[in-house]
C-alpha cells in the first residue's frame, strides 16, 4: 500500500493546471487531502500488521508457558506423591526400629547373655 494510486491524478492535475488553474488548485487541494488520508491508512495498516505479528508471538509464548505450567504442576504432584511414599516407608522403618529398641530395653542383660557351660536348663 503506497501513494502510487495518486500518480495518474497528479499527472491529470498538471494538465488541468494549464487549462483551468482555479479548478486545478481546488482539485489539487482535494487530492492532497485524500493523499494524506491514504498515507495515514497505509501507516495504520503497517502498524496493524506489526501488532498482529506481535500478538501472534505472544499467543505462541502463552501456549508454551501454559504447557510448561501444566508439566511443572504434574511434576510437583508426582514428587509430592513420592515424598508421601518415602515418608510412609520411613515411618514404618522408624516404628520397627523403635520396637526393636523397646524390646531390647525390656529385656534384662541376663536373658540375652549366653549361658555358661553346663548351665542349660530344661524347659518343662
């Protein structure tokens, strides 16, 4: 989009200026106004295209960020689930160790000591 469509009018105005200068001046003024309007439209069209491209890039970036967000949420949920499993396993191991230590404390040292030679007692 450029000002080339006005070139034939400019040439006609030059010819008209020779035949009727007063009318040519009025027509030239009108053509000038339309030409400025046209140039404004061209400028706005270029701006619109630039904004359209920027908008397209923003949409692509938004889509990528949404995908990354979904991936990170999924990963976070997976890691929380793994952490819960590990915490449960650790709690079970802790309970087992606590039980062994409790049993150990409840037993006297004599019960766990190996009997001396000939000290075996028969259980009746």
